[in-house]
C-alpha cells in the first residue's frame, strides 16, 4: 500500500505515467479482442460516434484531451449476431456536494467523503465486451476490466481495479465450461492461489438473478474494488486477465459455430437472452450506475443488450432435456475444476 | 368516507357482500375481454395452472377458499402474437412485523403502521391484460383494475381502487389515439369532470421511461390509491372503466390487423417492445412489487412481457420518418382531445 501511495502521490508525471500504462493495457485488450473477433467473423466492427449529454452528466466539462470514449458494434456478422464493445479513458471532476460512496466510486469499506466546495478530480479507464453468437450452441460471453481513481488516490480505497469474464450458454457443454474456467484459473494462480476461488465465488454471487433464483450463466471470475496489493502488482494481474479472454473464449465459438441447430434451439436461446436482459435491467451495477449517473449515453449502456430476446409464460423445459439440465446447473453453481 | 366505513365496518356479511360485488366486476371484465379477444382472433386462451411458492410469500397460508388466481395466455394467435391475462381475488394475512407502507399496501399519505404481534388480514382483487398484436400497425394495449383493503378497511387510506388503460403504438395513427382517449374521457366525465385530466396526466407521469426521457406510449388513464368517494361510487366508476376497454381498443386492432407492413416495420415494433421491457423491469410498480414480495410466481409477473423484443446500438430513426414522429410524441406527451 505504501508503495502505491508513493507511486500515485508525487511527482505528477509519475502518476500520469501509471495512468498511461493502465489505459494502454485496456486499449490493447480492446484492439486485440476486436481483431480476433473480426478474424473469426469476417465482418468488421463499426465505430460509433459518441457524444456526452453535457446537461445530465455528473462529470463536469473539465475532461481533458486525454478523454477517449469509443463504442464499437458488430451487428449481423457471419458468426456473431450482435457484439457491443467499448473502451473508455476519462479524466473528469466530480461536482461538489456529491457522496463518493453513493456514486459507486469508492471501494467497499472506504470512508465516505462528500466533495466540499470544490470538485474532486477522478480518472477512470476500462474496456467491455458483450458477445452474442448466432449459433445457440455457442455461449454468450461478457468481459470487462476497469480502473478507477479518485483525487490523487492516496487515501485508502481511493483507487481500485474491477472486472472479470463470464459465460452464458443456452446449451451446456461441460468441456467448454472447464476450458473457460481453467484458462482463468491459470492466470489467477500465477498471481495468488486465493484469487480463483475468491473470484469464481464472486462471479457466481454477482451474476445472480435473484427473482429467478438462478445464475445468469456458468460463471467465470469477477472482482470489484480490488486494491489489496500495489498498483503495479494488480496491473500485472489484470494485464494477464485481459490477455486470457481470447484464448479462453474464441476456441469455444470455433467449436460450436457450425453445429446444426433447430428452431427450438434458437427459441431457447432467445429465452436465455430474455434472462440476460432481466439481469442487466434489475441487477447490473454498471448499467444501473450508467443510467442513473448519465455518465454515458443510454445507447452505450445498452450496448450490452442482446439481440432478439423472448419471453413465454411457461418457459420451464421438459424434464430430462438439455434445457432442463442447464436450468439445474443455473440453480446450483458448480465447481468446474 | 363515513359511508364507506359504515359499509365496510360491520356486519361482516355486509363487507363480504361488497368484496363479492367488487371481485365480480373484475371477473366479468376478465371473462368478457377474453371473449372479445377470442372472437376477433379465432384462437382460444390457454389457462395456466397456478401454484404459490409457500416459502417466499408474505401472505401467510391463511388464504381462504375464496382465493382465486387465474393466468391465461394466448401465444401465436391469428391476430395477436402474445397476450398475458390474469384475474385474482385473494384473502390473506400480512405477517406480523411488516411495514404496510413499504409493502405498497397503503394509500399514499395514509399513516404507516407496522403489524404487531398478530398478522393483519387483507383482501385484494383485480384483473390485468397486456396485449401484443402481430401487426406493427396495431398498438400494444395494457389495462388493469384492482381493489385493495387492509384489516376491516375502517382506517383512512386502508382501502383503495387503482388501475387504468394505456396504448403503446409502434406506428402512430392519431385517430386511434383520439378514439382511445375519447372512450376513456367519456367514462371519466360521467363520474367527475376532474377525473380525465387528472388520470390522463397520471398516466403520462407513470408510464415514463426516465432513462430514455420518453413516455412508454401515448397514454390513456391511470390512477392509484383512489378512495376519495364512497366505495359504491368508486366501484360504479371502475365498473364503467372495465366496460370501456373493449370498445376503446378492439376497433383499433380491427382497423390495423390486415394492413400491409414491411420487415423494417416489424423490426421497429421489436425495438418498441424492447422499451416496454425496460419500463417493466426498471419502473413498473406492480412488477417490482410482485418480484420483491414473491406474492405471485415470476412467470405470472412476467406474463406482461412482450414476445420477441430487440435492441440495437443506434435506434434513432431517420428524421422525417413515421418512426421519428412517434419518438417526438413520446418525448412530449400530447393532449389528444
């Protein structure tokens, strides 16, 4: 912790340097993952012009020239039905009189503070992917890594890393679940043997649709407000995480993208996507924060929404089917490794 | 108010009689509206078996033999793509130690009370329809009327009527909006000239998707916790409302159901349905209460969900199109009459 404080405290150019390093890691993931997806799909992402609604944002207009926000989408590809991606690096200021704790900016347990007469600078950067393949046999994937710092980051809990990666299959192939978890466990183990069990559990707990009594999918890893080591050590861990996603996920799509499927399989995929929508609108912190804060445009927040979701009155699958087996797994998260 | 108290106070058979009258009105609406829909569509509703999960409900197991809960659905009809309907009449008990205000059971402004050592009986009855036609030129309709009473209803604000009817078109036909509003204004005016302006405004305010800065649709009427007259007078008003729905809505579907439409029109309808989902999951009191209380099954709460909804990154319609005109109307609710 002392080391971080030293790093982030002074001189400023050293802090700037660390911010630059972190945002470069996320930008790299953004570009590399887009490239891997385009290579598999054959269709290119479209970059969306992005404007902030100055009226509704709590970030003052003080964003510096370093502020970058990029949304990309891929609709109707050869392999993927819809992919929403973004990369952000924002330097801004929280307006005066705002509770840091309520804004979600602080690490859990950090002493709350309300900005006084003057605005408080912050720095946020991250990248996010939500990937919906056409073929119902290929799982939906979500991955997001981010860094946040309030003020100069010297107060305990005033900077942190967050993120993770998780899978939502409509049809469960156990070897896919094992492959995805294994890839992430290897990265975790390289840094701390307690990470995978903690972050696997964190993922099961976070991606839970309480009104359904079900998990959203078969998990992966998830952590938030992580700052129990130096910023360099955690950046090294998060860098490895960002590099793990493509080899963890893309081979699964390669395996499943040309599998035969029926209209019933496609219908079931739409039901699973309906649950995905339910999670985003009722439980996802990022989406709720995005909508409430007005920090980004609604369409950027909803870049994570699936294409063509469906709801039926009675969507309980017949006992003994593959669909029923998946539901069972969603009700009681499994240890895959 | 005195008259109501007298009516609901004693003798018990008199109260039972009023409850019987109210639930009969809603049951009548339920049956008549289902019949009108089946006549137009040619396909019949399917009645769903319904069971309460005893573990999660705050209603104790004390529900009497009078308790009735009926869900009906019509999927893939000739005219309608999906209709979710229910009728309920429940006598139950709120467990001890529960805040009435938090439960949503009390009228706004009524003094809160927490059930003491003993459970408090309540009576709730109502009916609800969410109707999604195939043809994107025919509007989605929602209608719901309900009555609630806590204890013997003698305390101020311990009984009330709620409900309303509203339209969500994907394509705006002004004459349809006028017809629907006119039918409801006529009913309101028969009982109180202040009702239509109040309830029209109430509808615009309630069916508002705040994160979009848009109304869900072109409105209708909506009221909640209505108890400013005797229960007989309000039942007479609500009875007229329940009878107004079929002539207000069914002719619009008759007009639009065979209109030609393109794939683009169908896509736009799915985008509008996506907004409908957003409203239900982020703002609808009934759905949130239903999910939180566990009073009904999740599939009953989600009987109001549309079929096949869609989200695209940039769903802003091109200026000057019919779709753009609708969005304008949704941003600034209009007076239709």
